[in-house]
C-alpha cells in the first residue's frame, strides 16, 4: 500500500485492521499525532486528508491508500513554523501539549472550511454567503478537539490570531 | 478486531455482486461508526466493501427537489448552497452532529445506518437484545437518561442516534436502494423498524441491499425549516432531545406542518399525531399544546428519562412559536 505523507511517497504492507493512526505512529514513527480515546471522541489524532481534517483513529489505513496526508510534522517549512504553530506559542495555546498536534491540525482544517464559506451549527443564517465570524463560531468549530488541561481560552486566542481575527466578543 | 478482507468498489452493481458472493460482507462508508464497532468486537464482518467513492454527487431532481448520492459526506451536504437555501433545517441538523472531523468522513448512507449509542449495547459485558437476540436488556433496570420514551419495548429502549435522519424524516426523504432484484424506493420513515421483540432487526434492508441515494422532494416551506438540539454540553454530544420543524400558514390557520423528534424515539421520530392535531387548526398556544400532548400520550418514560416528556413538550411548543413568528413575518414581507 502507498500514501503521500507530508509530501513524500511512503509504502508499507500492513494488515487491513491497521488504523491510519497506528500506521503513522508505528510504521512511520510519526509520533506527533496522538492517540487519546481511539474512538473519535477527543480529536488528539486529527490529521489532514487532502487538506481536510479527519480523525486518524477512525480511519483504516487501507481506506485512504493513494491519498495525501499531512500530520503535525508536515506543517512547518524547514525551521519556519506554520503560522498556527507560531500562534499557539504566542498565545499559550497549550499546557501539557498532548492535545496540541490535533488542535493545530484541526485549526488548519478549520481555516480551509472558513475559506470555502462552510457554515457551522451556530451560524445564525445558514443561507447567507458571508458568515459573521466570532468567538462562538470558533469554539463550535473546534469542539471536536478536547483539552484535558483546559487550555481552551489560549487555544481560541491562538486560532483567532492565526486567522487574523480579534479574539473579542 | 476480527480479521477481514477489504475491497474498494468501482461501481454499485459490482459492489452488490461482491456482497452477494460473500457471507458476512458489509458495506463501508467513512467507517466512523463501523470501524469503531469492529474494534469493540460488537461487529465482525468477514469482508468490507468500501463504497465511499461511489455516488458522490448532489443533483437537482426533475421535480425541483434534490437527489443526494449515498457517498456524499455529511460536511459536503451541510455546506451545499441548495441545501442551505431550500432545506436549512437539514444543514443545521447535520452540523449539530458529531464533529467537523467526523463529518468530513461520514457519508449520507453511513449516517442513516449508524447504530445506537446505548451504553449497554457498547458494553459487551452487559445484556443486550440488539447485540444478541434473546440476551435481555440491561437498560430496562439501568441508567436510562439517554434512552427513548417513544417506540420502546420491553426488549429495547435504545434511541436512534442520527440528527440528520430526524431532519430527513420531517422532509419526507425517499431512499433509493439497489439489491439483487434491482432498484426500489422507500420512504425514509419506512426504512427503520421499531424494536418490538427483535431489536436486532433495525431496518428493512436485505443483506446485500445498498443505499444509492436519498431524494428530497421539493417543499417550499422547508426554506424556513429549523433544527433545535438539546444536549448535556453545548457541542459534540448526542441529543437528549432534538426537534425538526417547519410550518406554513393560511391566514391564522396552520396550512401545513412537519415535526420530527430525535433523542426520544427508537427510530427517527416523525410526530404524525402532533401534525394531525395541528393541520387546519388555528395557530395558537392551545393548538400547540394539544398537539404535542397527543404525540406524547404514547410515551413510556423510565425513572431517569421522565424529564424528557416535559422537555419535549416545552421545546416543541417553543419551536412552533418561533416557526409561527417567522411565518407571520414572511407573510407580512410578501
Ligand atoms: C464521537 C462521536 C460523536 C458523534 N456524534 C454524533 C451526533 O451528535 N449526531 C449524529 O447524528 N451522529 C454522531 N456521530 C455518528 C456519526 O454521524 C456516524 O458515525 C457517521 O454518520 C457514520 O457514517 P459513515 O459513513 O462513517 O458510516 P460507516 O461507519 O462507514 O457505516 C455505518 C453503517 O452503514 C452501513 N453502510 C454504509 N454505507 C452504506 C450504503 N451505501 N448502503 C448500505 N449500507 C451502508 C455500514 O455497513 C455500517 O453498518 C458521532 C460519532 C462519533 C464517533
Ligand atoms: S484518538 Fe482519535 S479522536 Fe481520540
Ligand atoms: S494541553 Fe494538555 S490536553 Fe490540552
């Protein structure tokens, strides 16, 4: 089987039961992606599949053969951090850091969804093309990532800053 | 997890043929429910036929409704401009479900066929008639806050967990199925069985039958449909109760209405009795109260979920009042 992982073509022969999460961590030693609940409930395993955020624990490696996966290890360019990574440092978006790779990948996916004009459950007028964008929207859109340390305020500040939004209201 | 074979389907005919040739074959959408259940050893198919790359389009139907491929993701469907304009209550219902990550993988067919989140179903050490027919139901004497009050039996109290399906039964969605005898089309409300004595038989699908599409009929009043979900935390939790609603007035009289409930029924619950008590009646508080009482007369609450009767009553009345206010505003504007 073959995948493009962080821009590189990678191959491995794995059992069909192998999750994308175990493939990344155990076959390719990409241990930045974390295993929290292993059942879709925490978001620690969030990676980008063709640019969209998904839970690697609920995805079988075989389901995404041939596709492009970006993990936390693939976001920086050389020594230059991805803007979302830099914002997490600047705004104290973590304490222990366990949820952080998932939070950051999730925030990168979220930015793409906003750019496409996708609404969320708290968008008042779903038919509108322009989505009024505030802290409530961000919190809803990040709700698939839990933080046991409760660093949520810093996380929302960091994501808001990386999107060029004031983290007001 | 039990070992299995995997096959990526290239067309629906071929997928069905494969399913017919192999015992214990299962279709795979995004896998967000089935993979989890396989890991928990609650499901153990011998073969997965991945159909997530088939039927990926949303098209306008000749009648002016929408024809949604079974493989469209939950995220794509909720974001589709036509769904947002013509059926906003459906967009909202989908967006109230799971998380952005899960919605990016979950498919329309997989969402409709996702299995209950009953804790006793998930706990292989507990008794569950859905998992093992005749095994008993630990929910009956257990913790039933998250369980159903409508459509239950002494064999099962489990709710159907889908938000999307609740909005879709309100819209009278039709499900296009393909199997060994060709295609058939059924109402979504007919897809699900009530548990009765066989809670393991959840739908009317035959083993190899494939969901190929969901059709939404045109429905002008659905442009002001809404979905309200009540849960234990603000996001990323299953419903304690949810309400899909829409309303059309003729002067001060209710001309047409659709109402469906989630979190309280053993299947996505179309509130037929309430609708019958609303249609053709004056749009006021007394009518709304009588209507929801008619629906809830059949409720069989347990000690932990008795609150759902009052909750459903209040939220339905509040939602109908809001749809009424919107309909009046719309009437003044035109
Ligand atoms: C943490 C968590 C929270 C969640 N919260 C919510 C929530 O609040 N509200 C909600 O509604 N849902 C919620 N979900 C459930 C989620 O919506 C479902 O897991 C998802 O919709 C299933 O879609 P899928 O394509 O991944 O299905 P799969 O897991 O691939 O399949 C599910 C079932 O459908 C069958 N199937 C798939 N495609 C077809 C087809 N074309 N024809 C016939 N059979 C088919 C499979 O065989 C399987 O039995 C949650 C899930 C998780 C993990
Ligand atoms: S480890 Fe995947 S969501 Fe928790
Ligand atoms: S920083 Fe510790 S779990 Fe989020």
